[in-house]
């Protein structure tokens, strides 16, 4: 009976030692995960900024195309981007934007619009981000 009790106690103790992870093992895993995150995350943030800049350039180009269509119909560039959606000008054949709203840039800001060169041209600008700076249709 004593021998059976010793075997049972021995089996219990040997299983108890192999059940979980030690604090050191957990800390090593956390350090490795932290290092991996420190390497990978900055690479993704750079890709996101590049994608936002490209989206801004594409939206500006789309707005410039709509403005050129409006100018072809009306004869001059509008005073504001809202005239792409509705206007009382003669020969206006809009709306010139499919979604019927002026998009915001990827950072959530409104595009600034101005008529330049005495009405012969126009420019659209986004404030961009702190890193990218302003993005313009003249870029």
C-alpha cells in the first residue's frame, strides 16, 4: 500500500511540473512578439500613406475631368465645386459626378478649389498629411 501511494504521489508531481509555462517562457514569447510587431507595423503604415496619396491624386484627376466637362458645356469653370452637382447656368448638363456628392480627401478634409489664369484654368488642392504636405492638381 505504501508503494502504491509513493507511485501515485510521484506520478502527480511529475505531471504537475510539465503542465504549464513558466514566467520566463511567457516573457520570452512576449519579447519576440514585440520585436516582430516593431518590425512589421512601420512597413504597413508607410503603405497606408502611399495609398492615401495615390487616392488623393486619383480623386483630384476625377474632379478635374468633371470640371473640364462642365466647362465644355457652360463655357467657363464654375465658381465652386458644388456647381458640379447643381447650377442655374445655361447649358449646364449635370450632375457631373456619378455619386452626386463632392468627395473628401482620404484624411477627411475638403478639397480647396480655385479658378486661375483669368478663368482659363483651375486648381484643386488637398491639405494632405503632415508627412506628404499639400497635393495639388498641378503636381
